């Protein structure tokens, strides 16, 4: 299936799709990855800590081997995990991800979170623990300053193993700090963004510095999330679309790259580019959805680490 995904030009001149597949919590990723590519998805968002990059790689190999697409047709993203922030671990962590995915380069490599954890003894998170913890079960922090990690990320550009670099889950404070030492401004900022947590101020500032925005958790979460919002449902009924399609279309019309995740063929098709870009929200609808903001965070790291990060 030929791709019809709109794209944007990053600050370094490379093109990046506005739509792709997320792979978080996708333990059996091989078939969904291939199915998504069949439906025209051209961006695959990965992360070492998802511990499924080998499965994702098999799906990519299936797609390449069956002639669905070539490597250069895809925009593949992955992320440096917190345990590998020390400069000497950054390049090996990338090499581990490339090996697991079965590709020679990434289109985009991100710092996953702006916090360093103690190194666990291996850059391959398929075999290394999630993080070292103390006797109280709390994360053991590392001592790698973010400026050293970013310098190591910048150095990757010269290797040809990454085409662009960026950051994920940075708030205004960490972003402002990065801009005091960065020789390369991040090409992309990936962050939680949905109508109940629009992040307008942070996004506006990042965009003013030339960063493109990747939105995750675009559909929100839970029974009280934007999928069930009366205004979203009203707009969905008007366009004869699902509320999920309306939320994803809102984000792309805001200029953000979205990456819906699903292992179900029907949902992959429903949220795929052929359906998503078949309609357009008018200006008033976009504004009405944007006005739903209530600063509601879905991906709260206190659930995993017992402390907040993005506040």
C-alpha cells in the first residue's frame, strides 16, 4: 500500500511523517508492525526500555522481505534509556538498538527521560534490569549530567547511525537548561499531549526554537479521558468518525506527529493514514478541542518510579 502520510521538514532538512505506529506495551510486535506498514504507516516509534525491539525488528524484516517497503521508506525512532546516560554508554546503547531492530541507522534518536539512573551493567535492556533499586525499592540515580548525555547524542550525528536527535519528556526547566549548552538544538521534542493536557506554552516555546513536536498518549486514557468528552463525541458524530480519529486529527492539524498504538487489525486500520487524513476539522472545532485542557497527566512516572518527573 502506497503511503499518503503528510510530513514535515525538520530543522536539519530531513522529512518526518505526521503519523506512525507506537509500540509501547506491545509485547507481540511482529505482526502489528507489518500490518501497520501494510496500512500505510511510515513511522515506527520504539524505545529500548519497551523491551520489544527484537520483535519490532522481525516485523520490519517481514515488511522489507515481502516488498511492502524499503528501509528508506520508513522513519524509525528509538530512545536512549535512563541507565545509559553516561557518555561512554550512549553509542553502545544505540548500537544495541540497531542490532535488535535489524537496521543500520535510525531516523531519530531521543533521550527518553531527562534523568540519569545508575548503570545496570549492560546497554542491552533485553537482558539488563529496568533499573537498580535500593533496599526500599527506590530507583538508584546515576551521576551523568544531562549536558554530557546531550554532547554524546550530538556526537552520534557524525557517525551516520542517526539522522536526527531529540528529547522526550523534557519540561520547561530542563529544556531551558539544555538550550544553554546545546550545540545542536533538538530536532524533535516528544511529550504527552492530548486535549486534556495540551501543553500549549511548552510546545509554543519548543516550536519557536525550531523543534518539531511528537505527541504520545494523544487519546488520553481512562473513562474520564477525552475519548468520552461530550464535545469530542459531538464533533465525531458530525464527521461520522470515531472520537479517536478526531483526537488524532486534531493533533495532526496542530502540526504534531502522532503515533497511535494497537495490536488489533481493525484499530490499526481505523487509526491509519487512509482514514485519518480523509477528513478535516474546521477552525472552530480545533479551537473547541484545544479549549478542553485541564492539565490532566496520563503518563505519571510516580506509577513506575514513585517520584514525579514531568511536573
